C-alpha cells in the first residue's frame, strides 16, 4: 500500500467519524429546550425528503422517466402497506421490466 | 435477570439485522461499482477495502476517487470529505434523542456506523432505539459495504448494465418505504418531506452550494419552518380558547 494513500484514508476516516460521534458524546439528549427537541424530531422526515429528491430523478442519466417510474413504483407499493424490503425489490423489478421492454 | 437482559439485547440485534437487510441490498451495486472504479483509479485491493473499512461513507469515497484521478492533493481530498460528510452531525444529533441510555464506549462504537441509510432506518423506527438494534442495522450495512467493495475490485466488472441501473433505485426505494408509513399517519411528516425535497432540489439544481451543505440546509430550514408553524398554530388555538 502506498503510504500517501493510507494517510489520505486515515484522514478521511477521522473527519468523517468526528461529526458522527460528537453529538452522542457531547449532548446528553432529552434536556434541550422543547423547540429544539421538536426540530430534531422533524429532522428525519425532512432529511428523507431531501435524500430522495432530486437524486432519484437522475438514477439513469439519459432518461428522467426512469427515475420517475422507480419513485412511483416505490411509493405505490409502500402506500399499500408493504414491508420495506418488498418496496425495494418491487421497484427493482418494475425498472428491470421497463429496461427489458424499452 | 442478566440472562433476560442478554436475550432482550440479542432479539433487538436480530430485529436490527432484519431492518438492515434493505440497506445491505442497496449497498451491493454501489459498493461493487466503487470497487471497480477504485481499481481503474489505480488503488490496490487493500487500499480499496481499507477505505471502505475506515471511512464507510459512499458519496465521499466516490468523490475521493475522482479527485485522485484529477491529481488533487491529500489535504483538499480530506477537506472535501469533511464537507460532504458534515450532514452526519445533524443526523447524530437527532438520533441521540432517540437512542436509549448506554455506556460511552457503545456510543463511540455505533456512532461510527451512522450513514444516511442507517440513520433513516433507525430514526423512523417506532419508540426508542436499543443499542442492540443499532448494532444489528449497522453490522449488515457495514459488512455489505466492505465485502462488496472488495468483490468489485476483485472481479473488476460491474453488474450487467440493465441490472446495475435498476438496482440503482434500491436505496431511494428504501427511503420511500421508510417515509410513506409515517406520511400516512401524520400531515406534519408530509409537509416536512415535501419541503425538504423542494429546498434540496433548489439548492442542488441551482448549484448554490455543495451537496453536503444542501442536504443539511434543506433539512434544517424545513424542520425549523414546520416546527415554528406548529408553535404558532398551538398558540393561536390557546388564544381562541381564552376568548
């Protein structure tokens, strides 16, 4: 292994670990003002919205409908109350079929 | 008594593993491609696996490969990694409100495994999250990431193009699968997700800021706006009651 690359990896690991770790060590949790606690409870759902859009539209660079179809398939299967794994496999199946037909 | 505690931990661990399987599936094509790209960028298989073992953050690992290819210096690569991964700070802060009390050592270990995906699975779980559950989710995800990074380098080829593309939807489908049940239960969740999506689309597609900052800013803005709206609504309601 090249020493330079190893140092780079260690540095990348350190700067990635610190933001992940600090909140668990520094904040006690459940003691913040109610407003801040409310905001933190909102974070997962706002994050999910941001993680899905706009990235899902660009999973296939040439065809934006590919992403739209994948999102719609996942949304419908999830809305019917299916388990997350079924949602994942279902949307993969729908897109495989779409590529096969196109 | 201690037997009871141990069996509870192990059942939480199993639940975590089950919940983590979607992540394991979703990481498979991405890790495989990472391994392949790392090979073409000139990294050895040891360096590739070491990076997945130590960094465990997909987007920044991909970016580091293109920066290596550009001949960017180490310091800039590390700085970019920091900026791309700063969003985990917000995720850990939010998750810290949900995990059960535990030794510092356990928290030091599982905090290493906070990614967009493990965070999403644990944060949308009902009730508090036990340490065993976190370890379960993280161990499936981490194994998938590390093993398939190595495999991608080893076989030096990605999946057939159509399968590769259709599997690319996996993690997004998982995010949708985690979000929708909560959306059905609460209008607040619907507004949060839509606002987060709109802000992030504006920030990333308008090229206002780097991707790491776009997600953090979009999330914080949405979470604060909706919380403020709810506080105002509550206040108005109580004023009406006083009349």
